[in-house]
């Protein structure tokens, strides 16, 4: 009798091992979908044809130095690292970013950003280096100006700069402070410069951004417990107990790729489609209504530092993202970029201006699918029990667990 019981227990143990210790095994379609979300499926880092220094170690080293240098701000207190904190997934945990003053958007995390074709919540820049330049001249962030940055590089990093980019231009006669986006005095000083002087300053400014971008390309997502689980699943193995998902987490994963339709937008190894969606997210209290992607499209097309500009590839036909960009339509108004869910449990609050405080509230928002403040929302109401909502949150936490 004891022998027979032992045989049955062994059989049940073997069946449980093959099935993943609890929940029913995934079918082939589910298995393929889960594996497609793993970091093992992440494609090699794409080249940047607009940045010849993108993968140069010397440029990345200079970029890392500049990224954390608070002297790249008007008041000497703000660096890129002020908002993009190295120990917080390169974001700051605040509802709105705070530089020289308070911004009207949430700081986005940077890990894996080099795979994204458009940057910022509204996609107003189309390369890492163009993105890096934008806060430097923004009055709410670094509040600097191009001439000041050129003189700063010449005064503090001449040798390193010239080793990477070649000789600095002659900055004699260029005022300490001048730029097209600064104060009236700075704009007037910029207008007084000759074309050659402005070109020289612009080139130093652009190279500063390209160095920071080279550093940011090294910021890649780190594997989590979900990736180890997906890796074992791909090999037909049973995850070790420390790496396995609980029954609740597996239920959340099933919901994520199935009934809840999260994967429609949060797909691929970075859990983002890199597109722009409007999903009924409310306006942020105390801030003006946002135009989102509708405004971002016009800005990226007008940006002198975009892919087609003379500091990029120089030709629109070499810039497929710009060439085939959707320029108008009601679906662009108040649409915002799908953020990556990598590390998502570690970075509340959520949405483009921190309107939703925690993951449970995010899941509840998408289950209710409230009307958009204006126009049509893509989100459709979901019938989810409280247990299912909790399971989704539990799964999302596995994208942060090391």
C-alpha cells in the first residue's frame, strides 16, 4: 500500500514538474508569445546612421561624464542624472520632472531607450542625441544656451573633445551667452553672429548631444525573474523554485497576453510597441490640456536636428520614420507614447504627468476604460474580478524582481 502511494506521489510530482508546478501548461501559441517578451528575444542594438560616434568608447566615456555634470545648467545644480537617477531605472519617482523649475511631464526611464525610434512622451525627437540636446535649452530643465555650452566644452573638455571630434571651432567673438531659444538678450546675441560662427557653435552643441547619446546607448534593461521563467519555458525546462512564477503571477501573465489585452501595446522584449495611444488618461490637475502626439509630430518635423537635417543624415529618404510619419488625424490628439514596462513596479506614479498613483490604480483604469478628456479612447472596458486585477499587478512586479 505504501509502495503504491509512493508511486502515485512520484507520478503526480512528475506531472506537476512538467506542467510548471501548479497551473496548467501553456499552449504553443502562449509559449511563443511569452518567449517573445523575454530579453533573450531583444534584437541587437540598432545602428544610428545620424551619429558616427554612437558606438565609440571614447565618445561614450565623455558622454557619461557630461551626463552627470551639473555645470551643464544655468544654476549649476542640474545634470541629466538629476532626473535620470542611476539607481531608479534612470528616472526620479516624481509625478513631474524637476530641473531648474518644474516640468509638465513625468521623467521617462532610459534603460533600452536606444531601441526607440521616437523620444519623449510625444515623440518630438527622433534620435537619442537630438533628445539629449532638448533639455539643455529648456528653461524648465537645464536652462542653458548653445554659446555657453560651446565655451564650456572648450574650457573644460578641449582635449577629450578634439580627440574624438576633431578641432574645436574658433569661438573668438562668440559671446558667453547666445542661442536661438534663450532669453531675448541671448536670441539677439545669436542673431548678431555670422553664419560661420553659428555653424561652429551648433557643431559643438550637436557633438555634445552625440557624446551623451553614445553613453545612453549602453543603458540596457536588466534580466528579471520573468526572463528566467521565460527562458526556462523556451527550453522546455521547469524553472527553479527561486525563478518560478507563483500561481497568481502565472494567472496575471495569462491575463496580460490574453483576456486583458495588455500585450496589444506592451509587446516585445521591452514591453512597448513604441507607438502613441490615447487611452482615457485624465488631464493632470493644474496643468493645461496636452496635445500629445499631435504636437510632437509637428515638432519633430520642424526640428533642425532631426534625421533629415544637416547634422543628421541630411536626406529625408534616409529617414524612414520621418518619411512615413503619420502627420495628422484625430487619433494623434492627446495620444502619448507607450512606456516600457521593464522595472515598472519600481517607478510610481504613472502616465505622462503622474496622474495615476500605483499599479493597482493603473489596472483599474484600464478595466474601467473611462472616456477620454477629448475625442475617442482606444481602451475598451474589461470585466475583471478583484482577484484578476491583483494577479495582473503580481505579474507586473516580476518585471522588476531581479
